[in-house]
C-alpha cells in the first residue's frame, strides 16, 4: 500500500504539492503509518484492487464514507476506481 500510495502521490499530485513535499515522501514512513492505521482500524475497511495478481489500487472506507481512493496512474480507466 505504501509504495502504491507514494507512486500515486508523486504522479498525480505533482501539480498540487510543492516539489520539496514530494521529494520528502518516504516509503518506510508511509509503511509505518499504514501499519499503525491498520492496527487501529476500528470501523475502517481496506479494499484492494488487483489486476493480473498485482495491487493496482486501494480504497479505505470508514463507516459509510469513502475516505481514500487511489489507483496507480498506469492502471486508470480500467474500472478499478
């Protein structure tokens, strides 16, 4: 999840976030954040999109609300979102 999240952010958010923010994104920190989030999930659900055995996107739902929905750019427009 962390690698996919950083890939999406570095590609999709390049026009929204300053370069220094994108450069500071760290996969180990993102992985640790995911581990903490999953451990404390409570009412959250992680949904994973796959294609040909590869994780290509994910969504996080909290209660009835979609909190996050990310699909790797190279896998967009294939019905994963």
